[in-house]
């Protein structure tokens, strides 16, 4: 089942696979990087990220070097959405 835009009452379309979500906790400390799929509403342009795996790709506490390297690369591709949790 696809995500639905409540405002437009339409199914969204897949916009980008492998969108990276960065969690900061407590801000501005790096915490985790997750990979999900971005969906978009063609009517209003709203986007959401859903469909994460079962675990974070990188945890800054468990693997700081891997986290930093992956984050730097994905950031250079403008593929990171950062939120505070
Ligand atoms: Zn919409």
C-alpha cells in the first residue's frame, strides 16, 4: 500500500529510494543514520520518508568512523534529511 496524501486524497509516488535520515540526539550530537524511501504527492508536492529497514545503517556511538564517512558522502550528494529526536 502506498502512502496517501491526506490533503489531496491521492496515493503518493516513489520519488527516491535510499534517502538517508539522520537523527540527532541530543541535538546537535550525531546519533543514527537510517535509510528509507521518499514518496511524493504529485498534486501538492508533499514528501515523506517511509520504509526503513529494521535497524539503523550506522550508529555514531558504535561506529563513529563509519558514520562520519557515510554521512560526508551522502551529504555531498544532498541526500540527507536531518531531524532532532
Ligand atoms: Zn498532496
